[in-house]
């Protein structure tokens, strides 16, 4: 009988293995995690993780993963960010042109930021998305 791997019994491992690694884009993962956060309570809502690991362990895993994904996005070179953004936009049901326009007007992408992101990270994230969206708007017919 083999001993279970320590990491396999952790909520962050479970979240990554069962969900996040199946989302093909970094921005898609960021959007997914942002949708799990209740802005009123400032708590993440993920029934499966809470059921399996308890409320606090699930909160810690979700907070850590949200920040980790944002840092992964920021670590991408600009051309890779553009590629990731384009792939994410293609996965959305709304037209790419309309999404880009809405995001530029309403700065919807800011909602993807984890609340614990440092001010410098927020500035870098916003600047790269603004630049990329402006660039894509120019190229969309």
C-alpha cells in the first residue's frame, strides 16, 4: 500500500489539479478565481474546497492561487500576454470587438485582480491590459 503524497491532500493542489490547470489561459484562470470572490463579504465561495478541506483552508488556497495566477500573468513577456489575451477573448461568447470595447470603456479586466495585490502589481497589470486592448482594438475590423 502506497503512502498518499502530502501535496495531494492540500486544497491548493486540489484546486490546481481539478480546476485551474484545465483552464487553458492564464487570464481565464484569473477571471475564474475573481468570479469565486464575493465582493460584499470579501470571501471566496467554492463549495467543493470548503466541503473537502474546511472554510479557512479553502480561503487560504483560493487567495494564494488568485495572487499566484496574477503573478504568473505579470511574469509573462508582453507578446505572451497578448497571445493569452487573444485566446481568452476567443473563448468568450460575445464578439471580440465588443468585448474589447467594453473592457476599455468600463475597465472590466480590473475586476480580475486579487484584492491582496500590491499597488505596483495592480499598476503593471492595468497598464499591460490597457496597452494590449488598445493594440487589439486597432487590429480588429
